[in-house]
């Protein structure tokens, strides 16, 4: 694949009919139709980033976590599609890839199933430009190399059902809540 650099990131090339861009810039890429974010079985990860603002108190954090712990446990590999307008996109797909009750908190197969389901559903909803935060690569999860393998394997399977542009967001770049990390 031919790689070219832009001001914001690295254009990796194409996987199938999808242009892949590794986005290392702070902030979110322009014109995202959807954002794919990692989630855990009890919906704790995105609850914290979605419900809390930068001025939140420890009591706000405690209340958000308390609500999340009462949530029904979701199956690994499943996807929740939500309104993404508060985060600057049409949709947000929360992919359940972590189970903090298990010794291996994440498995490559669950990432593959969840990512494929999210991409298929988002493309069916008309999303052509999608940003994806690394799924399953938190400490104790899968390696970045395994995650890259999942992305490459999906490219062939999604032909005709893939987005026009897929931004691979860096963990230190665009945050799920829309701001940038400092």
C-alpha cells in the first residue's frame, strides 16, 4: 500500500474499496458520519466519558458509575447504536469488547464480531465516513498488532458493505467525548 502524509495524519491506502487514514491529530476528523467506540459489558467506559463534563465532581463520577453498575450485562461482540449528534457525528456505535469480570478482559474474536457488526449496521444506515477508536487494546486486552489483523481481515469480508473512508483514531488523539486529551 502506498502511504502518504497529510497535516493531520497518515493516509495508509485502501483496504478493499475503503480509504484508510490513521488519524493522529488532536481533535476529530472533519465530516464524520459515525464514531465507533469501545465499551464493556456493564457499559462503564462510555458512561463515564459521555455523562461527565470536565467540571464534574467526584460525586458526579460516583453517581454515573453507580447507574452503570445496575445496568444489565451486555453480550461480548454486541453493538449499541446511538444518536451521535452530541458528539459531532450522526451515530455512535458502542462495541462491547471488554468483560472486566473475565481473566482475559478482551478476545480478538469478540473485537472482530463487534467491529464487523458495527460497520455493517453503520454502512446500512448510509454512513460513508467513519472514525474508529482502537477496540480491545486497553491494558490486558489484545495487542495493537492483533487489532490491525482484525481490520485487515474485515476489509475483504465487507466488500460492498464498507465505508468510503475509515479513520483509525489514535488513543491520544480524538477522544470519544469530542475534546482532545492533554
